[in-house]
């Protein structure tokens, strides 16, 4: 058989999904005490009112393909959400496209913006799929390190140094996975000014925008002169415990919408019809008490877990500003992040993600999901202490 496509050999597998799959296989083999802190999956199931909206769609025959951009109901609900919560007026017909999760929205945006050889500036560390998606789109990722001494934020000078004539876009995530930073207005202004100065697109991954514990989330697209050059990707995967639903949307500049729609027609056809019905129920109204209570509980768990990890001798783990990951500094252990992650899995049956999976600047850290059950959190802290405390 002839060799497979070279592009496959040029990209790594997903560390977060791969480790979660490994933990699942260990359970299937009879190891039933696995604690999985790897993938960003909450302990809770999707709220019932969202599930019922999808069931109603199934029961009433809404099981066929929708428009490639999504159902009018879902796109209208997205526009309502943007106005209600983000202060952004959006035309659901000209600026919003339903996507099968945030990764697929990012794929559409990158394929629409990037030509072969174009450079995309990304954060280091960053979500594990950014580099592969940029490479698959024909682009070149340009990592710019986030340093603890600068509170994991870019400086203007640092970002400016990485702009070249080939730079086409800046891609960033806020709240940030894995570090947990929520970009301030000052942070966004640095990116905004450089994008305007060099005529760049900005692609923002805002999947964690509703689980912000410190500070306030601000959409880049809402800042002056940024609407026409910013693609905003949002989704329900994390904040509504809807990981398996694979649903989100992109807010696009009107001029980019035809390109992303054409890509959608060929790559996906459309997002799942009855899933859009459930998502429309989630976005179409302000979050009810049960959802607000869920987010408060997640914040409490993040605080408890990071505090417990931070209390272990030789480890450091601050409370994230947003998102639901502990960014555990293990640099004093003398282990690499891959060694520490393997030690935890082999000796304590605890699955975590090595920081190196998120980029070179992630070395010396482990990413730990904090929204698991209270029982798993308590046992997890104990097992991590046993494995890594000097």
C-alpha cells in the first residue's frame, strides 16, 4: 500500500483525547479505580431542559439536514445570547454559522483565512489542536510564550517581535486553556493595536467565556474596528456540560461568511439538526437557576482543588481566573511533565495531561480538570500528594 498523506505524519495526536481514551481502556481492562483529570469533561450531565428540547425535535421529525449555516432558530438564539451577554449586535443571517463544536468552527475560520505559507501567531502553551489545525490549513504556527513572571500574558513588545510579512492572523483563547488566564481589556488592546497596525485577522476561541471566576470576559469583536477582522468562536461544550453534543457557532465578519459557508457545504453540510434545537434552548434565554448553581459549584470545586494541590510541598497551583483547569507547577519535583503524568497514571491510576502537550512553554506543568465529582477530587489530591510530594 502506498504511504498515507504526509500531512498526517506532520501533526501529533491529541494528548487530551488520547490520555482520556487510555484511561477508558484501563477501565475496560478491569482497572476500576481510575481517576480521570485529563479531558475537560464535567462530572454532571447536560441540564434537563436542554435535553427535552432536543427530544422534542426528534419526536416531531426535525431530523433532516438544515441550512448549511444552521437553523434560523439556533442562529437567532445565538444572536440573542450575543446581545444579552456580550453587548454585540449580530445579524443571524449574515454573520452567524452553526458549527459542530468549537474545533470545527476553528477549522472553518482557518481554512477561510489562511493560504499556504501564511503565519498564525498563537499562545504557548495553547490548546493542543491549534498547531495541528493550522498545519492542516497550510499555515505555519508561530508560538509566542506566556511566562509566569508576566502572569501568562503577552507584552506588546513580545508580540510585535513575532509579526512578519507572512503573518496573517492571531489566534488566542480566553479564558485560556490550559493556564486559566482571562484576558483583560489591556491584554486585548495590545492584540487589537497590532492587528490594526499590520492588517491581521484575529480568531478568538471563547468556549469558556461563561465560566469566568475572576475579572470579566470581553469579546474582541466588540472592541473598536475589530468586528470586520475578528472571527469569534463560541460553544456549549464546556459551560452546559454538552461535550458529546458537538455544537457551537462562529460570529464572522460579513465578508468572510460566504467563504466559511462554502467550506461548511463541503466539509460538514450542516450541524446536527436536533442538537441545534437543544442548543437553541440553552442560548435563547438567560441561564436558569440550575445552570447558575452549576457554575457556582464548579467555581467552588476549582477553588477547593487548586487550594489542595497548592498545599502539597513542592507544588504550586493558583486558582484559575476562568475555565476549570488547575495549572500545576511541578518544576521542583525534578520530573518532566511527561514523566510526572506517566508516574501518576502508572502508580496512582490518576490521568492528567503533561504541560508539554500544550507547547514548549508548558514544560514543568500538569493540567488537571477540576470539575469532576467531589469524591474524585478528594482522592485525586491524596494520590497526587503520594506520588509527587518530596
